[in-house]
């Protein structure tokens, strides 16, 4: 399975898990589908990263550590206090820049690593947003933003634009960082401060993806 096919499968699988959660109120289907999908990615791409030492490369191992941390914290979301969850979620976020640095430093950059890092970030956003809604800290209005990565891929598929070069915005990385901070704030700060941050970040994320899609469509029409 190549990366393109995996990305499509992953977004469909995660979307199915999220639908199952909203129907059952149980987080287990989401965690199972995401874990299975990650295992499939590593197994299918092992030949392309096995030359990185150790065991796929330092950068990819850091991303894998972040991925496992996010899954484990989310699995404990029903038994841990909200503020403890927020503190724990800081760790995978704080390590986000480390995998990219190691990949460049150790000359272990790869399409696999870039995609796995992106999906680990998307996992963090989706699960933290879902937990905030489940604990009634944020409303369902946040879901389009925190699920936007999966929505975006499905929109590209349905419009037959998946695989075309994406038009990345200069403000996209800043929006992502703002969203990460806002999601952590949702666990740690009083709602008076957290909700405006989350609402602003959600709007910025939706706008960023919508802008990228419009630019993608415009580029194709110009050709």
C-alpha cells in the first residue's frame, strides 16, 4: 500500500471511528481504528524506512512516541481529571518540533515521516477536541475544525482533486500552533478564557482549509 492509498484509507477509517463514537459515546472504536491504521502504515512502508537507524530512524521514533502518548492519554480520559489531561497532553505537543529537527539533523527526512507527523498532529487535534466536547467544555461547534483534516481529504476525493499539489498558506503553520495552544487551554484555563480562544482558533482553521481549497481550484482552472 503506497502513501496515497494509506492516507485515503486512514481518513475513511478515522471518520468511521468518529461516527461510531458519536453514535455510541464510546471512544474505543476511534482508538482501535487509529491504532490499526498506524500499524498498517508502518508495516506497508517498512521497506522504505528500514535503512534509517535505529528501527526506522530517530525522527520517526519520536513521532511514534508522540502517537502512542496521545492514544494512551485519550484512553484514560474517562478516569483522569480534566487538568491532568491537559498537563499530559502538553508533552506530545512539546515534542512536535523535535521529530522534524532530528529528521533534518540526521538526514532521515522522508515522505513517510512527513505524513506520519501530519497524521499524529491531526490525531492530537481530533482527540483533544472530541474530549473537550464529551466533557462539555466546548460545544459541537468545534468539531468541524478539529476534524477538518479528515473532512478535507474526503472533499478532495469527492471533487476528484486528491493528489493535486496543495497550495499551502503562509499562515497555516501559525494557525496550527494557535489551535494546539487553544486546545491545551481548553483543559487548563477557565471557560471564560478558553472558549474565546477555541472559537477563534476554530474559525482560523476552517478559514485556512477553505482558502487552501479555493487556491487549489483556482490553480487548476488557470491551467
